[in-house]
């Protein structure tokens, strides 16, 4: 896997950390919705009872296959619990993207699994923009999740950094009218920063009336 490996999706206010914690009952319900067979508790070793990833120094003691499995499951649990405004179909296709990003067969020694605090920022961003179009996904060398949307030659790429910070790269227009920029912004300012460029044309299909189709 390269430093930034993108999988194209088909057609392609800030939340406090305490909101990310879910109760044990909620966690059990989410797990049952994700796994067709009985859940093996030992496979949840990298995630605590609230569904929050354990510190990296604890996860690194695990074999690589278990690390990748737990990162995938942690992402799915948080998605099911915290962005249920997105359709089940949207989420299921997104989960396949997460699985591809953490495919053991394609893993290289220099690759790093997705950071839990990067995924937290991604979840907060979804809660703000409620996109009906899924992004292409990638991972940086630091394990930060990257999402990319494109339409009619315009593109928006976001690196989801820890502590609700975003690194944006966007390009709009063409020829002498083309605007290309890199900028940093917190999640709660994202829509304001991008307002001059009508960002909904990236995040929503024409005619969409509800998120997550």
C-alpha cells in the first residue's frame, strides 16, 4: 500500500470526545449488527468497554492480523453508533472500503493502521456535512485517514487529523479560472471555509433529499 492509497467510492458543530463513548448495551447491539456469528470477546482486545481504541503502545503488542482486525471493527462500531443518519447501504459499502485499506494480504512493512483519533475526526466531519456521496479513502504514513471527493473536474481531499483538525486540498474550475489551495481548519469551520465553492456539489448527488443514499 502506498503512503496515500485511494479507493474510489462508487459514483465517488464539533462533537466532544465524551460523545464518542457508548454504553455496554449499545456496544453489544452494534456488535450483533456487524457480526453474523457469535462474537469472540478476545478479538475485541484492542478496544475498551466503551468502544474506544486502546493506546498504541498496548495495541502494538498484538500480532498484525489482530491489529488490523480490531482497527476495522472499532471503525465499524463507531460508524453504526454515531452516524446512523446514513443509510445501511452507505455504511456497508464504506465498511468494505475500510476493510480494503486494512487488507493483510496487501500490507507492507512501512504501512500503519488507521489512527483512532483520526477516525474520530472523520466521524465528526460526517456529522457536520452528512454526505450522500461516499469518499474515496486512503491512509497517510502517519495513519491518518484521507477522504477524497470529485465532480466534473473539481476535487476535494481532506486529511482527518487528531483533535478535530483537517488538512484540505481542493481544486475548482479550469484554465485561468482554476483555484487550487491547501489549508488547515477545525471541523466546526469546514463548511464556512468551503462556502465560496459550493461544497455540496462534492458531498451530495443532484436531487438528493436525504443523506446517505
